C-alpha cells in the first residue's frame, strides 16, 4: 500500500503511466493514449520499478503481463490517482496556476534522437512534466501549427508558411541504393554527376511535400535528368524495385534502411554532395502568445544555444 505524503507530481505521473500500460498491456497502445512515444513511456515505467524495488510487468517478445506485484500494486495506484484527480477538480488556491503544457507534435518518420532532444529540452524548462505528443506526417503537423492546435512540432524542413517559424536541428545522412552488379557499386561514394543519365527514384512526397519537393528541385538543379517519384514510402518495396531494375534510389542511410537493403542484397553507397541536404527541425507559430508560448520560447532559446554545434546527422 502507498503511504500518504510520499508521492510528488512526478510519481503521480508515473502512476498514471503505469495504470494506462496495465489497462492496455501494450506499450505502443498505452503511449498513443498518453500522447507519448513508447521510448520515454518505457523509461518512466523502468524508473518507477527502480523506485519500488520490484518489476511491475513481465515483458515478453510479443506480450506484456502484470507481475504478481504489479497486480497487487494496481488497485492502490488507481485509488491514489482517483483521489489526486478529485483534488485537482477543487477550486484553485492562492498560488499562481501552472502554465499549460505546450502541445507538441512530431513526424513518426523522424529519427527518435531528434524528438528526444526536443523532449529533454522541454523537461529542462518544465522539470517533472511530460508533454503530450501528437504523431502525424509533417504536412499534417504544419496545418495543426498554423491553425493554433499545436504549439511546437518536429517536422521536415523547409517550412514555407509565413505564419510559422522554424529552426533546423538535424540533417539526414544521404546515400544511394543500387544493385551489386552495377558499375557504380565499385565506387567508394557517388556524386550527382555519376547519376546524370540514370533513373533516380524518390519515395512519395505526400507526407512531407514541402521538404521532398525542395529536395527534388535541388537534385534536378544539380544535373539529374530522370527523377521518378514512387507512389509510396515503403522501403521494402523500394528495395525490391531496385533489385529488379537498373534504377537507383536516393535514401536516408539510417539503421532501418541498412537492414532492409542488406537483406535484399542491395549495395548502399554514400552520396558525396555536402550541399545537398534533407533537414529536420522544429516549427512553431509566429506571434503566438500565452503561457504555453512562453514555455515554447524557452525551449527554442535553449535549442538555438546549440547553433555553434553542427547539425545532428541522423
């Protein structure tokens, strides 16, 4: 049983996370309910287990189950949450109200370390708080920001809407995927000039039209004559396409694409074009006011302080 007076705001939030995971028995679904990504949710549950000195969940390969301790812990945890929520519904005291948590969004296509950087910066501004996160494609997030329904979002750049500000944080490590028997596969790296007479594939621009439209324009300006946009963003299908044709795909050289293309026996080479970049960053409404905007301003100021550092490569 939980002793009164031992749970501060952080522990209350941990209890809320625990009860949600206990109800869903699935970290992904629980994270969606809480508007989080699974990684910080799992970390906060681990922190709670460490504080309690007992495991709350048995984490199998395909399923999550409550431990015996977790089953005993669930009823009093729910009781504490119900009493805490009842207190929150009482009239406020004399102290100033806590400013509302900024509504944060992120594209699920962004590497997790970029969102982690933003969330860690948020926690420095609001210790003990955990912001809700809306996961949507960049195009949808930009519309939500412009409509005032989000306060800050991790999106692909550039941002062309004059109602929004943006700040770059990272750039992709770009490469090309081609068949192992291609003559270019013998090179240590590829330049755009090497691809001038080839058909070059890009994944669909639908989920991030501004960023991919700008990237395609830069490729054409650099000398590519045949750039083909596929109707999907499925890298498994892209690997199959490359393996069955002489076409070459421009890709992000992250761990996922490396695994997929290695399994398809496709050769990956770096794209040696330092000025050709596909970038990620944060965007926020210009001229927004209110307490949430003040927190966002603090986050942006902290992120801007990294300007002397090179962009994160992801």
